[in-house]
C-alpha cells in the first residue's frame, strides 16, 4: 500500500512539473541535448565528432533524454518531460534521504519539511533552473541517490553502487565532484582519521570510493576523447573574483539564495505577494540554523550522522566556491546553487525535525507552516505559460523546401528540433571576413559539404549580437532572395555555402 501511494504521489509530481514547465522558455541549449540524445539512440554512444563544453552531461541529462526521444521522437516536448521527471525523482529521493528509522509523526513531519522546501519551485528564475535540462538537477539527483544507498544498504551493495553513481555524475558534470565526491571524501577521511579502529572500516572504504570515483571520471573523459568521442572545445575555467567586484558579487549571491528558497522580498511592494515571500524566508532561516548548530557541535567534538555531515560539508564547500569564484555572474547562475536547496531541505528534515518533535507546539506549527508552503502549488500550476520560439519560421522553411542552412547558435538547433529534423540549421560564427563552424554543442559532420548543401542563412533579429546581413553578403555574395518572417531574416542563395570561398571550415 505504501509503495502504491508513493508511486501515485510521484506520478502526481511529474504531472504537476510538466504543467509548470510550460512557462519555461526552452532555448538552443536544451534543444541541443535533445539532438544529442537522438545521437545516442542511433548508436553514437560516445558522441563522435561533437564539440562539447566542460560539463558534457552525457551520462546525466543526455542519457535521460534518450528515453523521451525513444517514445516521443525528435520534438520539443522531450525538453519538458525529462526535466519534470528528473526534478520529481530528485524531490522523492530527498524525502527518502530525510527519513531515519523513526515512524509515525516524525516520518510525516520530515516528509512535509522536504516537500515544503523543494516541491514547489519558487516562481521565476528558480522555476527556470529547476525545470530546464542542463541546469545540474540530474547531478543533484545522482548525488542524493548515492547518499541514500550508502545510508540504507549494506556495504557490499552500497559501495559499488555509490561508486557508479558518483562516477556517472562527475563524468558528466564537474559539479558532481564539488557536491558529491569531495564532501564525502572530506567527511569519511576525517572520521577514519579520528577513530582509526575497526568501526572506521566503512569510512575508509567510502573515502576510497569518493577518491576513485573522481579519478575514474576524469580518466574516462580523456579516454572518450582519445577514442574519437566528443571533444571538449571549451574546458571549464575557474577564476577568483576580484576584490573590487566582491561587494557586488556578495549581494548577487545573497539574492540568488533568497530566490532559490522563494524568499526574495526586496524590491517588492508591500502586500500579499511580499508576505508570501517573507514566509518562505523562514525556510531559509531554519536551514541556516540547522547548519550553524551542526557546525557548533563539530567545534565541541560532537560527531554523529555521516549523511548530515556530508550534506553540511557539501553545502559549505559549494557556498565557498560560489563566493570566491566568478561563476556567479547573473541571475541564471542560480543553477549552480541548486544543490544548497536540496541539501538544506534534507538537513532541515533529518536533523531539525528531532528538535521540533521535542515540543508539541513546535511540531504543530512546523506542520502547519509546511502545509501553507505547499498551498503555493496551486498558483504555481496556474501561472500563464510562455510561448516558445520559433513560431512561424519552421512551417515557412518547410513550405519553401529549405532543408539545410546556417545561422546563429540561439536559432540553429531550436529550428532543427522544432521541425523534427526536416530542417537543419547549423550554428556558425564570423572568422574574419568569412564564416566557420560554431565549435560549441555542435557536430563537425554538419559542416561537411559532401553531406550537406546549405543554401540559406537564418538571422534572428530579436536577439542581441545577431549576425548582420551585410557581413553575410560580404562573405557569400549577394543572395538570390531575402525574406522576413516573424522576426527572422532569411537569405537564400543558389549555391552550397559550405563550398563557397566565404566559408572557412
């Protein structure tokens, strides 16, 4: 009965998140993941001839997207279903990880706390982060799942499974090292060093699992490239924030944390909406209080729950990395802070619930507040949707029998997926007086003149930095025809642009 109810609840979450995702505007990054998933289904398991960034997402989002592409085909809907399913699974895993051996009221209170903090993504930027592929939620899911297996299963099962999951997360996303392998290694290494008895055997084994998973993930990435698989065209580059930018950087990070917990009431008019935001602030304060109390216990030499220690350490490492690095640059950087929301929710439930249960009034107040949080589900479900581009350009290209062309990155893969692959637009960039391939989330085969005949260029005039018509005409000569459709400019030639002197590929 419990399993059946849990499955029904999970299905309900997926359905709700699919509906919420309708207001998330997909872009070329998400469409590229769908194209890469199709490549996996066609047998290109190592993404041969692809240029990818440092976070390749091959074993996380791309792998998960293959299921959607297998059932739905090449279409934008895949980009909504997969993030919805992954976010629902992440919430469910957090609920399970928050539980200990307690039953009754303790079990229900822990579940309510996690659901209150994570089940309803805060309106706005955090919804965009929660329900978008490539925004690291899959990495959080794998890390939480590995911690759950370590917490619940015997070592003979949990150790190999945790190794596989942590390696999978780190191979696809360096964030997996920051929030998974590194905090696990720090905590288990210190526990092993403190005890140095037979009881520390599991900590020693977990320390080795964390260390080996990080090494194997990096070696596997190099092996894939050496075997002719994907090539990392733009490795991740870390840099420290400058002292001059530190005040502005700190305020932006604070804003992101408030946004993450749905508590950014600054700049809002006084009223019901601001009251709701302030209400969400209690969740952030409770998480901060739990972390602070755990740290104080550490200073007194009191150590206990390994999972709590890993989650606190992971949160602090990530917070420190975001504070000192240049990764926090704008509101979209909230995607890097997403683990703090889930780690904090599990901490608040797993550690904080015991304190709340010691006082009946606190228990009732917390349960009531959690239910009030969940009441935000209804308005979140009924927020107006956002129409996704492109609109009329795909049927126009199809009706004019334009099958292959070039364009800017933000329009290219979007058109390809929107058309179901019947029209393919490949991203290009200016290279001096000519144009060449955009070596970022693209495939070298797309630019082979022996396989493709690109006879048009697509310009989205609504995007900043769009390639000017004059630059295209200087490179490829005067087009036969110029059309304007729904904010796009289409330049058509009677030749293959990939064979033209204006092409530098």
